[in-house]
């Protein structure tokens, strides 16, 4: 008898989603889907609002990465107010935004790795769910848990110092920033008492990379083979090919490292990227136009970024990058769980960048904004913690927004996450007579690797009830289990 | 003028002195006593429209911004009963408009929001109306969001161009009553005049175009001290 398994909600991810797995008479997986079950509607209700409200309004999409939306919107509006793109802002405008952005990525990555992922690594995918959570980590690995909490705190403090609040600040305005870095904050972040200072953060970030490398050595087979599949990868990179999370040009490579897109101006992203709508999910499916729907989907996020960039412009992260790239002899990395490895290298990079910027005198002086001739359209693209984030706006003569299109990072990873779910379901569930909790968690581990922010607003930390329903071939409910 | 020639009154058990002709609100202010209000603004005949400043004299509720202070008045102002009434009015103003503080650029400088904090409003007790009164963005420097208007009439009394009122009521009353902007006059306002108009509005109904969120969080009017504390410090 054919069955349908539903995993809802998916746990230890940001937002709410569910997975359905269809089994045939022999309990082989025939179809899998990751559904996004929430609808946001920001692109609609922002219409008619004055354009300068966008960075503050749209960041309310998310409680985890509001800074990314805040900055992507501000970058799009830089174009609209005639301030230009990229490095055309004043030094303080550009650098304060970058500092805010690095603080955001640092805190978000830390939250994901230490709070959401480490339980799977420390206790195992099949461990008792009662201990396989952040409380379990805090009880058994106190030092690691404290580092996770304090690293997140540091990132949040950086955001507060640049945006005015730890969540949903107002720092970036069209054409620049609304404040200089205050001396008190600079001192606190650079020379504050341990552990909340930049030196300790870089040290701990290096420690986190080392922790993962050690884990990887001991569990290489599992890490390399879990939900492995080849894919395209997309991100922005600096003009010279360096990893740049804030500004750059679009680049996409295939599974072998051949460039599909290179040096693409972000203002023209919609000439190269298309979105497909499928009836069973509120999340769209983006793809690279010239490859078509079937072959054009791609991964974004830390794994993709380290696959597209040529180098990392900070010394410690570059050293780790070289070691990491050697695993695949320089070829793109298509291992799902290597997302964690790449993410930790990015934590180290952002730690180094924050330290460098905090020592930069430009943050405390100079004009805050620039302005030029207004135009009607603007696109802002940056690398959010979870991947490439696109914001596009158009305005009318009265300064009202007439069009808003957002391709959120997780949206880009929609098809890869579905692929991952499919592979893990087949590997773990094919032909098995009973659904076990570890099987379901394995599906979630694959999704979790992408650090998805499913609704990009709500977020669920820790254990949420997991419901599995069995349906027969006529879609009649046969059995239901709730953990 | 020494105190013997002034009007003697008591407010919240404090003996105070007022100039003849002062309203209770003005007299209280000059004696360091804050009476909350939203529609009152210096230089304009008080409309008494918001009713927040109601005080109690001889068991009667009076509007402090329109009632002249009188010799021997004993006034209750900062008492739980009145503050609860004021809080209810603030809540009514919140639900009768679309006041979404998280995205509003007046947040931190908004008097309605500041009063809500002062009265420790958590959530309105009344159902939201979600009005659809529309916006007017035709002026070069002003974005007029009627859904945030609290009908205080400050802009009607104070925002002028060539001695003509830029803002006015659209009718005499009823549910469709709202403040409208004269597009022709508004388009003649200078950038400075538009900024002044934004400052006159106690909420975020009148916005100066292209200047949103220029005050960093922590440096906005009510970030550090609650509304009225400047008066109470005197």
C-alpha cells in the first residue's frame, strides 16, 4: 500500500516548513517535497510606501538576518537616489555598512552552528532527541555552548553599534549611513573585557574551524557522502574574484568549476535569473535562464561562495580556505555537510574583517551620505548568511514604491534542499518497514545544512513537535505519530 | 510681577502661581508640572481636540489646554484615574489609525508613541479599525499619510503658506472626516517649511520626503527620556 509521510514542522531551522515523502507498495521513496507553508506578502504591501521606508520595513521579514534585508534594500535605494553602486558611497557609509553586515553574518553563522547544528555533530543523528539539542550541548559541552552564545552576542553588539539596535535597527539609509561609529562602542568591541572583544572572537572562530576539522577527520565518510549531489553554485564575488559578502558581481560555476556566469552586473540580475512557481509551495524556484528550469538551479550560501570565489582576502581564513580547497583539489565542493565547514571559515573571515574595520579611523569621520540624480529603478544584491539576496525596487514620480521583488537567499536553495531531502529519504528510508525518529532527523539534517530561513521571519529554536502522518494510496490517514 | 499679583492654584498638591490669562496647561508647564497633551502646540489657539489633557477640578473633568486657570483652583492631574482615562484615549488613537511603529520613521520622535510608553500601554483594549484613508505623495517635499493622522488639527492651525492653510478638514464630520492637503500650496513649501511641518505633526502623518531615519536610534527625541520629562525637570 502506497504511503505518504509528512514531517511537520521541520525543526532546528528558521521558519516553518514541512516535508512530505511518498512511498510505494515496497516502501521505496517515489517522491519527496519540502513545502514552505507560510506566506509573507512584503512585496505587495510595501507598494505605495515612500521608497526610503523600504530598508526599515522589509527587514521585518526576518528576526535572524534583518541586517541583510536592511542593507540589500539600502543598496537598491543607493542606485535610486543616484548614489551609485558598490564603492560609490563615502568611506564611512561603505565601511559602517560592511561592519554591520559582518556582525550579522558572524552572529547568524554562530547561532546556526553552535545552537542548531552542533547537537547533531556532538551526539549523532540517531541520538536521543531529549539530549540532541542546545540544552544537551550546554550540559555536556559547556565551553562550546558558552562560545556559541558569546560569539552571537558579539555579532549582535556590532549590529547595535552600527544600526542602533541589535535587531531591526535603522543605520543604513539611501545613499549611506545615519551615524559614525562611537568611540565608546569602538573601545568596547576592540578592547572590551574577555570574551566579548574582537581578538577573542577571532580566536574562538579559529577554534570552531579546528573543531570541525577534527570532527571531519574522524567522520570523513559520513560528512563527504551525506546527501552528496553535484550542482551549480552561485554568489557574488569581488571584481578580482575575492570572497566579498557585501558587494561584487555575480558569478556561477557548475559542478566541475566551469563558469556559467561571470562578471555579471547585479543591476541586470533578472536577465540571467528566472523564478519558477510550483503549486505546492509558497517558495519560488529560481534558475539560471540560459540553462533552463531543469538544469539551471543552483546552490547559494557558504558552500557556493567558497566554490565561486578564488581567494579570501583575510589571512587566517585564506589559510583555511586553501586547506579546504585541497580536499577537492580546487574543484567545487558538492558535499552537503561541507556547508558547515565553509560556514565556519566564513565566521573566521568575518571575525577578521570586523577587527580590521574596528581599527579603521574612517568609521568615525567624514560625510555620511552621498546623493545624485534620482532614477526610477534599483537593484541591491549581497551575500546574506544563507546566500545571495536580491532586492529590486521601482518608484514613481511621487517617490512611492511601485514594484518590489525579493529573491531571498533560502529561495535560491529551494531546489537543492528538495534534492537533498530526496537523496536522504531514499538512502535512509527505502524499503524500511518503519519510520524511525533518526530517519526523520536525517532528512532534517540535510535541510539544516543549508541553514534555511523558511519564512524569513519566524524562527524556531530547539525542539518543536514533529508530526508524521501515514496515508494510504487513496490519501486516507492510516497512522499518525507525534514526537 | 511678584507672586502676590499672580493667580494662586494647587495642582497635584503643589502650590503654583500663574499669569492671568494662562490656561491650566500653560500654567502647569511654567510651574514644572507636565500635563500630557497631543493637540496643543505653542502659538496656536488650543483646539481641545485630543482630550488627553483632561484634569479634574472640583470633581469635574476639564480640558487643561482650553480652560483658563483661576484663583484657588485645586487640580488633580497625575492621578491613576485620570492617567487610565488618558491611556484609553491613546489606545483609541492607536486603533483608529495605522500606527505601525516598527516601520514608521517618526518612531522615537512620535508623541503618540511616547505617551503610550509613558502610560505603559502594552496592547490596545479596542479592536483595530485599519482605516484606508489613503496617502498623498504629490507634493515635492511632503508625504502625507492620512492613515496615521490623529486629527489633532496642529497642522491645520500652524502649517501656512502665504497666510493660507496648507491643511484642512475635508468635511464637517462623520466617519469620512479626515485632514486633506492642498496640493498646490503644499508644492510651494520650501524644504525647510516641509521639515517644520513634519515637526509640527505629533505622529508620522506628515513626512518630509527623502529624510527618513536620519536620526540614529539612541539620539531621537524620546530615546533617553520620556515625554514631559523636560518640563518636570524645571
